[in-house]
C-alpha cells in the first residue's frame, strides 16, 4: 500500500469532512475540489488507521460547531463577546486540544491550529482587499 497519508491527522480530517458532509456544508467547487483531492490522494497512497472513537468525537464536535455558528449568524446575536467566541469557531479546536492533552499526541491539534491561523489570516486579507 505504500506511504500513509497524514498518519497522525487522518482521523481528524475525515471527521471534519464527514461532519461537514452530514450537515450539508460541502457545497461549492472549492469544497468539492479539496475533498476530492484529499480522498484521491488517500486512496492512491493509503490512509493510516482511523480511531473510530475519535472519528465520532470529531464528527460530533464539527456538527455542533456548524450548528452554533449558523444559529449565531441567523439570529444576529447582539452580545459582542458571544459573536467573537462563535466566529473563532472554538468547539472543534477545544475538542482536539482536549484529545491532545489527554493522549499526549499533539500533531493533530498543531495541524488544526495552523490551518485555523491560515484561514483567519486569509479571511482578514480578503476583507481588507475588498
């Protein structure tokens, strides 16, 4: 089978993708391309083993985060502190951090944290550019 694709973060990425699929958030060309690329590479070079328990935890955390974010957007929450917290999307981040603390395996959290920083920076750049 060869090299595994992201051996320590496979469960996290699959959990995020499944959560987004289940809630209907993978809905555009960029999403389709990203998910398709991930799975094509995964099936081509192999996935590492998946922790079913962690997969379920990540799927649930991702779904809850999307529901909370959507609720906050639709209901125009007036408390600024609540808006700031929900905009930073902390549920999955805190879930993965809790797993890292309890297992001592930090790579999934570092990967997610790095992704989030990049996402935040690109979003800010796009807002300033428009």
